[in-house]
C-alpha cells in the first residue's frame, strides 16, 4: 500500500499480493516487480549511505547501471534493487547505515565536511592517529557485511553455441533479431532487464529474447575461453550462462548520467528514462509532484512521457532535502516536489565493445564505437558488430541501423537475399 511518502501509485493495489520485509517493516509487491519498484511504491527511496560522506543513497538509473541501489537480499549483500525481482518472503535490508530506521549518526561526516574532505592529507600525522583513522575509514567504507551463510556452490554454467548472439533488446537489437529471423537465422538475444516493457507488449514476437540476463564478461580464446558470460538474475533461473557465438552483435545502447546540480545525489533524484521505463512496465503512475531537468529533443520527449514539466539545468539552483528530495530551488523560489527526473545526454555503453578490441572515439557524452561502414567493430574470437546508440546513432534511427547491420551480417555469412 502506498504511504504518504510513496513515489509511485500502483496500477492495481490488489495485484500487490507478495509480502516482503524491508528493514524489518512489511512491504508488498506484485509478482514480477523489481525490488526498487516495490520500494518506490512504499516511499522507501533510500537504500544505504555513500562510503565517503555518508550521504543517503537510493536508486538512480533504475536500469542496473549506476550501483547506487545496492542492498542486502535474504542475507546476501550488494544486490541491485533495480534488477532484482521480488519473491514472497524476501528479507531486504538497507546497507552501510548504522541505524537503518532512524537518524544515522554517521551522517555527521557529511555535516562536518560539508565543503569536502581532502583524504590524502586528513589525519595523516601523527602516525597513531593515522592508524586509527585508517581502521575507522575501512569499517565505514565496507560495502555491506559478509553474507549470513556461505553461498551454495554455484551450479555449473549452462553453455550454448548460437551462430549469432545479440546483446541488448532495445530498438537496434530487436531490429537485428527480427531481420535475422526473417532470413531464417536463429539468434539469441540477451537483455539485462525488460527495459521498456517489451516482454509484456510484444509477447511471443520477442520469444528469443532472454530478459534478466546481463553479460558481464567476454573471455576470448587466448585466455582459454572463447565465451561470452552472462548472469541470469531472474528468481529460480538464477545462474551463469556462457555463449560461444560466431557473431556477436552489440546493441548495448547508452547509460543515463547525472546532470550537474547541487544535491543531485539525493534519493528521489531518478533518471528520467529509467523512471519512464519503470512506469511503462508496471502501469504505475507518479504519486508525488516532480520535474524533468534537461534540455533538447530527448528531454522534451521524456517530460511528455512522464507528464512532468521540463526545466533547463540552468533554471535549477539546487535540489533540496535531507534524506530524500523535498523541493528544488529555482530563480523563482522554492518548489515542493518528491521526484527530480534527470534527462541529460546519455553516455554510450561501449565497455563490452572495448573488451572485444573495438576502437572507440569520443562524442558528446562518452566513447562511441568506431565501426567500419558495414557495422563491423572487431574480429577476434568472434566477429563483433555494433549498432544503434552505442555507435552514436540517434535513438529514433537505431532500429534502421540495426536492420542495416543485420543485412551486412547476413551478407557476411552468405545468407544475403
Ligand atoms: S544500478 Fe540500480 S538504480 Fe542504478
């Protein structure tokens, strides 16, 4: 049930049939929810504290990219709330907080060092003080505590050898998948989250997409592997799966970035795209007033989707609040709200391409993949192709780009029409 602090209003309160606990307080969720959706609905926006300044932390990107939503799940530390699916009886706990449900005395660090801390010179001498300080700092900086019990020995990874593995089920990745399917070529597509509710919208049309499956490493042959390793994080299906494809298509898109504003790290500051995607998936609506901060075509489209006013970053002087967003300060004065949705220029998610040996070049907000004219980015253990936003292609052109790269791939393996 949404409380007074709820950020999201559930599409169907009667669908919240699962009972969980967060910091020992009851929490309800719908089957298929992510933990972060359940927490936002209950108004529990803070999941921990930052290592250095002890500032409150909560979900930002809602898509598995930023790592600000780490919490303890059933005794296992450091799981991402935004990519972990709920289960009945799940015990969730915030991390790195001294008193999870009350004021945290370690937040004093933030007050005392409001102007920043030079940790290279702070308490370096005398040696005894430095030794004590190091010990305290190490304890403060620990990410969670050890798991309650040793984990079960992991199941051996499942192994598959598809001819083509597509990473990312955004517009470009899905276009590749559909074009290959039309040519009669079976490909596997993995996607770390059901990013845009595609699974619900498309049903069987995207039956080849393995959602909740995040690629975390590429192990080329010279390191004794020749596999793409992915972690499946969907309930009972959790485990590792490895793929040995002949062709790897990277349609990994972009990551949301923080817009520079004072206090832009408060819980309740969310990535506009991640929030819009979450609302599409769940059918929930915003239960608090909010604004989108950004500029340009993309920010305008996101503000329209979220039905929020768009403010330029220069119009916002600061985000205000203590443990969470309470207001923003603009030139016109203070404005009460519960959500600030940031819509900055996203950064290309080019890490996997770089692991494959692809060249990258700087463009706008990050490194885009520099591919050849056909879309080929590297040829090593696999032939690697890249398409869509990770190559600097605009979102609206990403599907066309995916189709074009799929044509080139088909031609390369002698399956051109
Ligand atoms: S990784 Fe979960 S909110 Fe960013």
